[in-house]
C-alpha cells in the first residue's frame, strides 16, 4: 500500500452540470475578451475626437492587452492568494467598474488609456478566475467551453463595438467588459462552493513506532483535493532513525525531538520556480503565446484588409469578420472533442501548423473570402488551444499549484493579446 494518498482532481457533477458551469463561466469571461476587439473599428472616430493620430489611438487596444497582462499576476498574488477565485472576482469587478467610469469621463487620450488599462486589469481577473474554476473539472470539457466563450466574445466584440459606436459613441465600444458584471452573482456562488487545495510539500517518511499506527493524523493529504490534510502513512522505511530530522523540500525538519512528525508547511514557495521549470508547462505556455499573438494581430489587421479589398463600411466589415471568427471559435469544439483520439503530440502539430497557416492566408491572399477564412482558422486554433493547453500546462504539478499555473498560462495568452495588435500596428 502506498504511504501517500494522491489528491485527485474534482470532476464536473455531470454532463448537464458541467455544461451549465461552463456556460456560466463563459459568460463571465466573454465580455472581458470583447474588450480586446471592441474598439478596433471605432479607433478612427476616437482619433478624430481626441485629436490624435490613428497610430496613437491604437494605444486604446494595446493598453488593454498590457493591462490584462499586468492584472493577471497582480490579482492572483493579492486577492487570489488570500481569498481564492471568489476574492479575485470581487476585486476584478471593482477594477472593471472604476476603469469604465474613467473611460467614460476622461477628456484626453492618456486618461482614456489609463481607464482602459484599469478596466483590463479587472477583466484579466475575471478571465483567470473563470479558468481556475473551470479547472476543477478534470474532463477538460468545462475549460473548453470557457475558451470557446472567450474566443466568441473576442469575435462578437468586433461587431458589437462597431455597432454601439455607430449607434451611440466610440466610448461605448470601450465599455463592453461591463457585461461581465451580469454573471457576477452566480459566479461568486460557484467560487464559494469549493476551496483550492493547500500547498503541501512532499513529506519525508519515517520509521514506524509503537505510537504511530495507520490512522494517526500526520498531515499527509487524502484523496480529497480541497480541505485540510487528514490521511496517514501506512508504512515507512526502516533506515530512517526515529527522531532524526529529515529535511523537506523547504528545509523544515519533519520530526520533533520526540520522534512525532511535525505538520508540513502550508506556505507555497515565494516564487513559482517549480512551475516555470516544468517542461510541460513551458511547452504549453510558449505555444499559447505564439498562437495568441498571431490571433490578436489578425484581429487588428484582417478586418482592415477586408475593408481595403471591398470598400465596406466599418459595421459591414465588423459583421462579416465577426461571423468568420465566430464560426472558427465554435468549430474549435470539434478539435477539443477529438483531442483524446488525436493525442497530445498531434494536437500540438495542428496548433503549430494551423496558426502560421492562418497568418499567411489572412495577410497574403488577394481575395476577401480567403482573408476571412484565415481569420476564422486563427480563431479555431486559438480557442481550441486555450481549452486544451490549459490542462497540459498543469500536467505534472501538484493540485495545489494548478491555480497559479493556470494564472501564469493565462499570462502567456494575455501577453499575446497585448503584443499582437501592437505588432500589427507597427507592420502597417
């Protein structure tokens, strides 16, 4: 019998329960993604009203990506460290609301950009919390639904932003992340139902003694990932002297002078070096960064190419580009469902080939329909990749580190959100 019982991931309550949870968390994450693409076709109007160049107005998109990238570690290390996903959701909602007020009232570009960055930091928190809660489902279906919802929000935001800017004002296109607040009450209830597992260092094993029998609490985690550790070792190696301190990974002795095991530390490492050293995490995060950069660069560049090739208005271009990208995001569900058949290696090949292929089609093709196909292909690869690589990023890590690993993985995704439009603006 094993001396340590390994925590198992939490599965969704069932197909219906998992689908409901996935749709709820998708509703929380989608408006955050809408904020990325919403202002894209409203930038010329914003530039005219603020009396700045179009290149300067592009900071309204770049600042959002930078704010999301900064908000991910900030909220995870503060509200998330103390109060878990529920604390992240509450703090993020406050930031979204404050940023929206500043965007609405600011008279100059720097202040509007500051409001966008604040709004984005809150949106990042909502996005990360959604994926952390979805990560409780070990089947991968719930993270897949959240990824599709996020991708769909990014694509619908392109048309929604153009529509509300035409009907109201360009500033309305910058306020789409406020829609996340509609899902706030049920998301908070869901976050408070569970508890993230504590960080428990790998325990050292000790020789059995007459006073240490199976069933005696020793701080070893049971197979329940959330809640205090209550299991016990069932056997120990005989070559460890009783009462001799054995160093844990944190350097803390695991035995008292009387030979009784000391409770393990519940404080995680100050720096996530164990996560960053994990090769599976690095591979997943690196691929996600590349795919995300391509996708959000095309989100900026592809509609402009379509408009240049057709002469359509911003609303017409936004509607058609949104439909193409939305179709790609929805079709990504087929990739997510077939992942078990394809295997991890083939999935990585699909993502690694599909993303640059989409880039070539969208930027080099002289026909608007092919440009739209490239945009849709990029959305498919990004949504499928985010859903599938979220699980790969946590492989080989203890359950108590999954939440932080998902936050860092999303940081890689959001770095692409910021870098993509900036690189596309420089290229054009």
